[in-house]
C-alpha cells in the first residue's frame, strides 16, 4: 500500500517562531488532508488540499501532487498550536484515508 | 448539528468480554470508517462503509465486526476482547460528492482498556 512519511517526527519551538512540516507519499493521491490532534485527543481537520495552496489564518498548506509531497506552514506559533499534526491521503481509486505517523509539535511559552 | 458522535468516551473491559462502540453522524454522509490509534502511531483503518448495507475490511480488521443498517449509524463490535485491542478508537465520516467533497470529520474517540 501507499507509504506516508512525515518529518520531522518531533519539533520544539519558542512561541512566535515559524515552522514547516513535511509529508511525502509514495504514490499518486486524489485526496490529502492535514489534521491537528490537540492535547485532549481530538482530531481537527485543518485542510483538504489534494493540490495547490490554501491559507487559514496563521496556517497554510501547499501540495505538489506531481512531486508527491505536501507542506504545512505554521507562522507565529502559539502554545495552543501544540499537539500532533497528521497528514492523511487517499491513493488512486481507494476511498479511505491512510495516515502518516505524525509530527509532535511542542510550542514553549 | 452534532457532527460525529461516539459513545462511550471511556471503557474498561476484561479479556474475553464483548462490547459495541457506537458511532452516529447527522450530516447524511455516505462514507464512514473506524480507526484505531496506538501510542506514538498514526491511525490505522479497521473497517469502513461506503453506504448503508455495504461494509469492507481495512488494514487491521481481525477481532472486530461492523454493520451499517442506516446512513447515520456505524457500530463497531469487539467479539472477544483481548489486551492487544487496548487503544483509542475513532469513527469518521465523509461526503464524497457534496459541498465538502472529500473532507473527513472525526469523532472525539473512545478510549478502551482491556485488562
């Protein structure tokens, strides 16, 4: 099946810093989403972005489908950004998400 | 609009017991799925459904059963609980053709411990 690799696995930032999280995938996809799992365990859908660029406040995401990667940018990070960020894809004709192993982000005050 | 609702939020079972994790969505989504999340790992697909009466196995289906008699509900049954099934279980839904095409929504999870 498709492989989804996220980097870095862990990231520690000071409040106010910027960061870039990366998601590489091994096959073509028709769906890519970024999720934030907050410290209470809830999964929040950040972006549905199979291609192109989207922005939502301090967060933005870019997917280059032809090169099989996606980037999540977090600017001016806040302590509430802490948690695990997951990339999930749906390859080809499949209809269900396959998740990466996540990036654990810690933002220090 | 409650989204995806999972019950219970927490459960402790003894090895060999059976139970049903409930999942309901009020968005009229065709697609529904069950995932499990183990410490330090991403989510792995257990079973999924693309519509009422249609279910299929995911990556880790052994020890679990599902049915989909209505669009709204997608219960997950543990047939004979084992310690290896200690995990956090997430239910999710998606509308493959509507205004939020392809966007998946997750419940808050059920934390299950098997002793």
